[in-house]
């Protein structure tokens, strides 16, 4: 509008919603219109916005209220998928990048009010998981490395629900499984990583870096570390059997523990396929009369599946167990050992 009832827009505004002179929030659909006098109105034709299949449109609002301090995205308001700029502004829509997006389809968008960028949907492939980092939300609680578990956001596709439920910015404990998702890249970053594979003949002992500090389940007889229930911070009592698991590698670690008989060789020219004995070497001993000679030693150990968490709680890893196994008493971790001198 070249001039109107209100000559000028309020300070900081560029879109007119109440008859002011300037760019109007209301757009005209295809059709014939009377009374749009050329000396009062200038009309600029724009094509409809088309979002192709497999894509979404992320929206930058060129006008609106200021985003609150500490937030980086404007919150969702009712605006008919940004086709009604007047409703967007009257409902308190905020200037800048928006949490809401538009899905595949055809839209009548006021290009003076909104700038739309087309981007691809997020695809998580088979046997992969998506690790999520949120770019907006509440700060992570002190002492934690990831945010709280939040429900109701539909795999982070409804970011406004995530924020309304006080979701945290930063690393998330929840992961995204294989599939296609409408994810706003201005709100969410996704890292795609392989699922964790526990082979046959092994169990996976879980070490969780998040959650509450749980009560030790081992009792007073085991004094080498705490083992807690599933979902708590620490070594979990329940180990994973063979299979593939969607694990967030930044919040949990899975240590593989073999449950079959494991052969270790203290020999320079002999190493088993598991490579746990690759740093072990032939043992040099002295006879009673003082002469040195070399001995190749082979040792077989067996770790029951239900004892695997105790091994990890005490030694930290299988490699640490191997370097100490000759000098550690077997009864404390229920490891069966057989030693052979060759």
C-alpha cells in the first residue's frame, strides 16, 4: 500500500497489519479484485512456494517480536503454515529463525514477511542410529553431560513440544532409529553412527555416564566398584547378549566380554585372533643354578556371563584384565583359569 489510514508503521516493523502504508501482511489469492486503485496499491506477483517430496521448508521471519534472551529460535504460533502473516504477527510471532517448518506441498507465502529455505529430510539408514544435539532449550543440569529424557516430541520432529516440556540444549540421551524424519536443522543436529554389535560368544557390559547414582547391587563381598540397575549411572548389572543395539556412544559405553574359553599366550611368536595377548611376550626365568631360559606360557580363562559386569567394574576393560590376570586371585571375579607351560 502506497498510503493508508495510518501513515507509518510502528518502529521496528516492516509488515503492515492494520492498514498502514507499506508492505502488507495480507496476500491476494488468484482471482479478480475491484477497488485496488493503482494510485493507492502496488501489486507484486510472486509464484507459489513448492516444497518437493522428501524435503521441508525452514522459515526465517523478517518481522515480529524479539526472541527472548537466551533463545535462538522463534516459537510456533498459529499462522496456517506461515500463509497468514497477519495472524503470525497478531499472535506474537517472533522475528528470526523459527522452530516450526513446512512440509512437502504448495503454499501461498508472503515473501516480504518470510524467507523459506528448502532442505532435505533427515534419513537414518538401516543398522545406524542418529545421535541428537539440540541447539535451543534450557541449560543442562550441573553434573550431567546430556539433557533430560523428554517425551512427546515425536522423535524431535515437534521441537516446540520439546521446548514446552523444558528440554535441554546440547547432547540428548534419546536417539533416533532408522527412518525418514522432518527435522529442523536450525533446531537439531544429527550425527549418524553404526549400531553397537555384540557378537556371538560375547556379552556387552554397559557403562552409563548419565542418570542418577544408583544403589550398589553387588553386596559387601565385592569391594572393587559399584554395579547398578539399568538406567542408572555406572556399570549396569544387566549385560547385553549377542545382537545389535541402538547405543548413544556419548552417553554410554559397551565393553565386550568373551564368555567362551579364552586362550592367552605369553609367547613372542604366537598371538590369538582376539589380539588380547598381542602385547604379551615369552617369560624369562632362571634355573636354580642361575642360568636364564625362556618359557612360552599358555593360559585359558573363562568368564561366566553373569560375572562379566564384575570384571568390568574391577578392571575397566578386558585388556586391563589380561595384563593383571596372572597376579589376581581368581575367586574374587569368578574367572576359571588353566595354565600350561610349553
